[in-house]
């Protein structure tokens, strides 16, 4: 079968685009390899422990939800906390005292996350 000039140019463009795509894939793979030059497990093996260690201590237990808490978020100024629970409530807490500022009942108990507005 014979190709017309237009068909031959289309095949040539397709081949050129395929080669460009393969080159871009290789470039992306190389950049990923360079960015992830090690893993956390490798660092721990080399140093015997995690290089940044810290100790978490429980300061206060906030009581108010009747079911599993799925998410919480600190306000921008760290003065309040909002928590979302499987009990269908969002609770806003005063962070220093641990007291509830308000409890917001929701229409559904399928609350999986919560957040503060960046402006607030």
C-alpha cells in the first residue's frame, strides 16, 4: 500500500512524538530517582536509629465525643482545635483549657475530616 504525503507526514509526526514521550518518561524517572536517593529504612539502618527523635507526652484528654474521632485540626493561631467524630458532631475546643467552645451536630455521622478556613 502506498502512503500519501499527508499520511507519511502524520506517521512521521507520530513517531517523533513517541520518541519525545519516551525521552520525557526517562527524564521523569531520572528526576524521581535523584529525588528519592534513599529510604527511611536505609537511614535507620545506617544510623542505628531515626536521626530525628522526639518524645510525645499526653498533656490532656479532651472528653466530649461518644464515638471514634476521625480527624482534628488546629486553628491558625493554635488557640482552638476542631475535631470530627463518628458520633456525628464537630466540636470546637479551647486548646489551652480543654473546654468545649461549641458542639455542632451534623446531619450525617459520616464525618471523615475537618479543617479551619485559612482566613479564620
